[in-house]
C-alpha cells in the first residue's frame, strides 16, 4: 500500500473514509480495520490514491496525458514572436493578435 494525494500537495497523512474503530469500555482506541478502500489527504482534503493498488491504471493515465500534450500545436505569434500553444484560445496571450494555424 502506498497512498499519495491526487493533487500531489506533498501531504503524507491520510484519513481512511470507511474504517471501523474498535474501542474498549471507556472508548479508548484499541484497533481498527478498513472496511473498504477510500482515503483523503489530511493536508488538502483531496482524494488519495493507493499506488500499490493501481500502478497500471496510473501509468495509462500518464501516458495518455503525454500523448495529449504531444499533439498540441505550437505557433509563433507573427506580431511579437511569442511561442503560443494552440488550443481553444486563438489569440496571442502576449499581444492579443489573432493567430492562424500554419
Ligand atoms: Zn493533498
Ligand atoms: Zn503576440
């Protein structure tokens, strides 16, 4: 088991969402067990991911992100020569000139 925050905030403490805690007669913690997987980062509150459980799924995600980044076209703004990644926004973020895909 290896939990990481899905926002990668660097938090190292997590809370199990579905844990059953065993207590003694005065309510003092004795033991616990996790009823089903489900963790949140205590630092930022984001869901946590068990890398020990899903390395394959995570790798697939990372590969897909890489592929999406790779197909993003880059153009040079004809006015100010800023390198701009083309997406929904077809204006130069630097000078506001309209851009054309070559
Ligand atoms: Zn976090
Ligand atoms: Zn420009």
